[in-house]
């Protein structure tokens, strides 16, 4: 994933929509990179590297989009997606390097978007904004 520090702001796409993003990633460097990119695009971020903390945030915090890795300590990204779907129609974006397994793992969760790792942080930010627009349009 490219370093955000190398990004030229003149090449950035216009910001389409902003919101609060719950970002769940157990790799601290990746979590920092994702949150930094999303904040640079005007989003507020709630961030954690642990599935149990993310489940608590899903129950008690307000957020517009969930961005989660599949493999997490404490609770998986699948567990998080199911918890969100039980109470919300918020967009869910799953990041995974498990190309072959994600369809099987996520088959019972409706309306999710999967982005395969590694992916540019700009692609993730653009997808978050597109999902916010789609969700708000109803």
C-alpha cells in the first residue's frame, strides 16, 4: 500500500462525501495508514485493532461506514459484519488478503463490498465516499 506522505494533493479526486468511519485492522501500521488517509479526506474515524472492541463500538458508537479486516483477534470481520447487519444498513467494506475464502465466509451477510489487499489507500477512501453517497441516496 503506498505511503500517504507520497501523495500529491493536486492529484486527489474531489471529496464526494464525508462521515464517521469505524476502521478495524489489527496491523497497527496499516490501521494508522488507513485512518490517516481517511482523515485527510475529511472523515472522522473510530479505530481499533481488536474485534471485541469493535463489537462494543458497533453497539455503542455512531458511525456511517464499517471498514474491517477479516482476520482479527477476539472477533472476526465476519462477526463484525453480522453485528452491523443485525442493527443497521450502514455500508460495510471488508479488506482481505484471503482471495479464495471471502465469498464463503461472507455469504450470509448482505450488501457488503470486498476490497482485496494490498490496495491503495486512495482506492479505499474513494470507495468509502462512494458507499456514503449510495447509502444516503437510499
